[in-house]
C-alpha cells in the first residue's frame, strides 16, 4: 500500500491507498518539533484505530513545505522498510508544468494540478484553502501554468485579532448572512464570505484570460467545505485532491520505472 503525505504549514494530511483506492485518510497538526519517533507512534495509533497494519505500507510519497519534517518522515519510511519519493524535481518526468520557474512550484500545487487533470479533466482551476489560499490554473492541454497565492483565512483572522485591540479571535465557521449582525459575525463574514468573494473574482478573471469559461473549478484544502457554503463558484469540492494527486504521481513514477 501507498501512504501519501501532504505536509502543509498548519496541517499534515495523509491518505492510505490500495492501488487507486483511498482506503483511509487522516489529518494531524504539522508540528516542526516532531521527531521520527513521535511521527511513528502517531502513525501506529492511526492505523490501530482503523484496524489497519502499518506493515502493509510499502511506499511513502511526500509533498510538503517543511524540509525538516521531510527528513523525519524519511526516517520513518526507513524504519518500516518502505520506499520513499518526494514530489519535486525527481518526479518532473511525469508532471506537466509551463510555469515561468517550474522548479519553484510547490509540491502541493503540482499534486493538485495532476489530480485535477486526471480526475476532472482540463482546463481546470483549483482553489486550495489552507494556511495560504492557492489558486492553480491548468490549461486545456493539462499543463500547470500558474495561478495566485493569497493569505489564508485563518492567517487573516489571527492577524486581525493580533493587530486590532478590540477585535477578538472568533470561531472559524460560515456565517448565515452576508451582513453581520454583531462584531463576531462581521468578522466571520469578512473572513469566510470575503474568501469566497475573492475566489469568485479571481476565478472569473482567470477563466477570461484562459479563454475558457467552461474550466472546471475545484475547491480543496482543510477549509474548502466552510467556504463552499458561501459561494456557488465551485463545480466540485474535493478535500482529498492533493493526496489523490500524490498517489497519481507515484503511480506514474512506478510505470516509468
């Protein structure tokens, strides 16, 4: 089985695949202080919780933005005798990039682009609501060509609470109205409905630049479900898009030999 790992700045998403089938998925906080021992113990706990065996994992594929944790995950892979690959330069032969600086494109964005084309077709636009809000554009030939990066919803809310003395931190949830009735609801509107409106505006402009109003728009990331309640801009909400892309890249690498 393959364990696909998407190491974000805030959360680490994991998916266990048997061939193309997603057997189970988990999320845990991304803690830069974790050692291989701690990661190994957590993994054993997740697998035991669902009656799965860690011994069944024969490969681990990583996409991540936290280099020090990549080293620890490699150590875990060594312990369980699993092959390990990192999405990046070593997987360039099975990905399609037309960005100005392909080597600088984040591994999670590459995985999103591959999954979007594979499972939903091209052209496509992926809106990934995580620590940052990333928008990835895939042209009609299936190539990643660029996109946008904006501060994530939680970052924006935390910055507001830190910088504005009278505005406290509030729960991150979708408001019922576009007009907030009190301060807490106003903050939720600004954060969640504001993120939805930003996505709507950028997606509309990107479709025009592509010349393809029919581009499939896919929302993903840990906060996608919350934002999706506030907009009809998304054709698909797929919270597992990134790990599915990691699995597809691994499959292509295996075929390549």
